[in-house]
């Protein structure tokens, strides 16, 4: 309260919000945007390692396999003969996206736990859903950047024709696949206590399931037992559906595969939400 000579004291200004009434209502868009930008800037500062190096590795797969087997050797997919290079390219694009979505999200919380900066994620006024959305958004952005880099580079590689034919299938399986691996990465970063743990999940679970999901071959060529195993592999539906967006042919029912991936995203997303809300292995 202030006063001036000859004047009555001026009343204090009313508070911006009454006590006990939240200032941030519904969604903290400012905090969510800040977390998302932080996640994107983190990997973009070292883009040679996080974007261009994975893109180069993926292109090397294309070069080696097309030179070794012949880019025009036909592959039977859905009853249609497709040049091997055209068959291989979409699978390599989405494989790079999946692996990098996992790599980004599996690093988020783990580095905070190891460096003792996990409080930077837990203390800001962000709900569990906002925290989860920010980390998943950053991982999906990295996956899209890698996928676009590989796609653009393939346009200049002789003998490869990567032309989108069904954009909805490309977006559906590309984004839902990246979200699925982002959730798996967040679960890994909560569970892991050191980088070796995250690397073990990457090397002994993610990489084998990705490579054995029909990226380099049509599952119709496999023995019946291995075909059955492939149909229990969620990566198979992601890669097959994404390939359908370029070739209009797939090894699996595209609608069924899209429903499977959506259901898995919802289930594992709810699991991540509950564990993150409880602070599982984060607050100890």
C-alpha cells in the first residue's frame, strides 16, 4: 500500500488469480512447446550424428544389397513382380525411421537419470500427458527427418524408383510406427540404469525384429513356421503397410495391419502414461 502527500492510500492491485485457482488451465501449451523444442534442439545440434549418419547407413544397405543381388531382380509381393531396388527402398526408409525414433526417446530420461538432471523433466509444471507428448513429439520429428533425408537421397540413386502412390498409408504407418518405437524407447529409458541397458534393448530386440520383418525379403518366401512368426512381429505390419504406400502391394492385409499398430500404440501409450505418472524408477 502506497500513499502520496494529501492523498488517501492507494489500494493494492488485485492478484492475477485468486489463491487456489490454477493459472494454467487444461493444457500447458507454452510448457509443452518448450519441451518439444528442447527435444528437437538436442538432436539437431548434433545432426551429423543423429540425422545424416543414420541416413548414410541406410543408403549403404541399399547400395550393398542392390549391387550384390541386382537392382532389377524381381520380387514377388502380393502376386506382383517388383524390381528388388523398388521393393527394398521403402522398407529401408521406415526401418531408419523406427530405429531413430527409439534412439531419441530412449535417451531422453536415461541421460537425466545418469547426469542427475532428471529434475528438469519432473519439476516443471507439466502434466504426465504433456511430458509424454513432448518426448514422443521430439522422437517422431527425428524419425521424420531421417526418413525425408533417405527418401531425398534415393531420388538420385540410379535404378531406384521411390514414388508415393498412397500418401495416407505412408503417413499412417510412418507416424504410428515412429510413435510405437518412441513409446518403447521411453519405457527403456525409465527401466535402464546405464547406457549399456538401452544399447542391449536396441541390439538384441529392436534391431533383430526390424531386420527380420520383411525389410529385405518377402515373407511369402519363408517356411510356414517363419511366416507365422513374422505375423506376430509388429514391425512386419509397419514395414509392409509403409511399403504399400509406394507399391500398392503388401505382404499383409493393410487395414488389419493399420488397426494392429493403432491398438499397440494405444496400449503401450497407456502403459507409459501410468508408469511415468507413478515415477517408476525415476524418483528413487
